[in-house]
């Protein structure tokens, strides 16, 4: 549905800083399958929001090619490009609603711009509000709504034009955890029931874990890793990816947690990934090693369990060493 081929975006350098500007997006190639949910994750300044704006040509690439539904946006005239943009909805971090318009008026606004009559726009806007569960609030104003409700209005506005693609720029980062879950559930319905392809920009790997099929990790304008969400979570290849994955899984104790664990568990600590092939209870018994579960970080990614369990091992030094040697040979363990 979306393809980027070696896309680069360089913004002009500031007047006080002579010379060429640094690339905000640097040689990115990506393919987003039709009907999928594709996450782009990275720290602030990684280039992910610029990348999103390149997809609908709100930013023009310095070089490279952007295709949406097989059409090269750079090769189209401006009129045809605007028509393609109408098939791409956008949801923003700060909602971007008109304070002076009602909820219904906000959702109907882009429909009126596209040429629909007032009655047609209001009917279509009402359908979108029903889908997001806010038809009862059609006559209210944005300031009368909660943050989660305002974001759902933003999603309804994006859906009213019946897009094939929905671009979400940090759509949940201004929301509390419970409201974030509600918005993610709604986006899941948008994808599952309407078949809309979603590209989601975020700095929260938990959002990727919950919603996305595939993910690209960005750093300094480049995509440093990409793949299926389960594959990336289970075997992150790049250090930046590893940092994001640990923030969502909490499978390996951090330094502060490890210090607290050591105070309570004087034995040898070892973290073992969930779902390994070794029968741990049998292994510990074979070597006469006692154990206690000291820490666990386990979650579900694409209907499969991922995470790690940290054990305290107690026994003769040679027996504990034998267990660690066996685990190290067969599992990706972290011994402390």
C-alpha cells in the first residue's frame, strides 16, 4: 500500500549555521502491506514525524520515491496529488480540533472542503461519530470533552473521508494509560472492520506491542531495524531496538531493581527467556540446585508469550556452575 524507496529529506540550514542541513530522513526504504498496522518508533529527533509527512507529501523528499497504492506521488501533478491525499487520513498528537465548531462540525469540515453538500457532509460525519461512539456528543464543543474523546473526534474526522490509509502521529502520547488503551482498541477496529492500512508514529514500544503487525526503528534519520513485531521483540538486533524492547517487556531487571533483588536474594541470579526448550525444574533437580523466582517480566506479543524470569539459584558452587553452563549453551540467559 505504501512504499518508500531510498527517501531522504534535508531541511535548509539555519542562517546562523552556514552549510548544508543534516538529513531529517536519511535514505529510508520501507514497504507497508495493504491492511496492516505498521509502527515507526524512535526517540525524539529520530526523524519519524518527518517520515510520516513524506508519506502524504506534506513534506517533499529531497531525493527518493514515495508510492501510495502504486502511484508515485512525486510524478503526479498537484491536482492529482491532492486527490490521492484525500485517501490518506491523519490523526495528530494534539487533536487539532476547531474550538469554535461543534464535534459534528469538526468532523464534517473536511467533507465540505472536498465538495460534499452540507446535508451529505453532516450525514457522513454522523456515521463516523457513531463508529467511534460519540454520536451522542455531536452538538458539544471540543472543550467540553475529555482528551480521549477529543482524540476519538480526530479519528472520526480522519475516517469521514473514507481513507484507505490512516497516518497517526503520536496519537496516544498525550493520553493517560487507560485512555490510551481505549484509543488503541478503536484503531484496532478501524484496521480490522474497515480494512484501513495504519502507519503509527510513536516513542512507546508498548503501543507497538499492543497494536502493530510490523515495526521500523529509527535513529538519526535512518531505519536501523525493521521486521515483524514478534521477531523484533524476541530478537532485537540493534542497541536502540533493544532499549525500546526492554522498556515494554521489563524482562531483565535494571540496575536499581537488581540491587533490590540482591538484598533479598543472596544466591546466583540468572534471567531465562520464557518459552525456552529446557525443563528448568528437572534441570535444577538433576544438579541438586534450589531456586526461587526473584523477578518476572512476561507479556503477550502477537498472541505469543515473551519475556524473562529471573531465578535465584542456591547450591554448591560447582552445581550452580553446571546449571549455568547448560543454560548458556541452550538459552539466551543473563547471569548476574
